[in-house]
C-alpha cells in the first residue's frame, strides 16, 4: 500500500514539475513545498544548521534558472536537485575554508518514505530532536548516504550519481549507517527506558 502511495506522489510531482516548466507558478510552489524540506535536510548534513538555509536558497536559485532544461520524472528531479544542492554546499565549504561537519545537523527528518526495512521504520518512529542527535553521530559518508536514501528518497543509482560514487559503495554506506542507527536507537531507548514499536534488533538489521 505504501508503495502505491509513493507511486501516486511521484506521479503528482512529475506532473507538477512539467507544469512549472510551462510557467505555472502554483505548480512550482507545489514542487518547492514537496522537495524543499528533504533537500534542506540534506544540505544540513553537509554544512550544518547555521548555513543550511542560505545554501539551500542558492540551490533553489539555480534550480529555478535551469528548470526549463530539466528532463525526467520525479525521481530524476530529486536527484538533479540534490546534485545542485551538493555542489552549492561544497562551494560554500571551499569559500569558508572548512570541511563538512561530521554527520551534519539533521532537523527535518519527516516525510520519510515508508519502507519495509526495520532500520528505516526505526527512523520514522524517532522524534525530530532524537533523530538529529543520532544522525549527527554517524560518520560523514554514512550520514550523507542515509539522508539521500531515506530522506531525499533516492535509489542507490541516483544517490551514487549525486555523490560521484559507485552504487555499491553508496548501498554499503547506507547499510552501515542504518545498522549503526539501529544500534544507537537500542542504546538510546535503553538509557531512558523508552521502547519504540518496531525498533530493530541486531538480528533484524541485515
């Protein structure tokens, strides 16, 4: 059922992008409201919270300028916008002369696609502040792969194109990141006595 909902959402985004390319401002606002929260989450992973809004705004300026030249469906659009956002983030990092924050500062983990993987389900059960704390504790490559896969909603091939890596490497980073998140979730919930329904065990996360 969730897969059908995701397919419907993708069809709506694809149609809205096409309408926006024809100059429909209402459609563009729909695209922005749908894509921006996840894109901002990804940018935060790269540059941290303080600079994320500015970098995301620069990305949207380029997205708006180049929109007419885009071709593809909703999945390709998410990958295209993520690539633009990543380039703007890396430009910003070079400009300020510092490297990305390890794991970033994730504060908008919502609207995550519903998947069968128990670690993804664990992510959906986390409150925003707790999710931020757990994501920020991952190694940078794992955090970026997890956010692209689980938050932005890209498949391994599209995420690999954004990162300039092989799909297998991205799958490995995402798998390790989700496995580590499951471990952190177990530790976190055990420490405060809270139990989340569907929280994965070591055996569940493969």
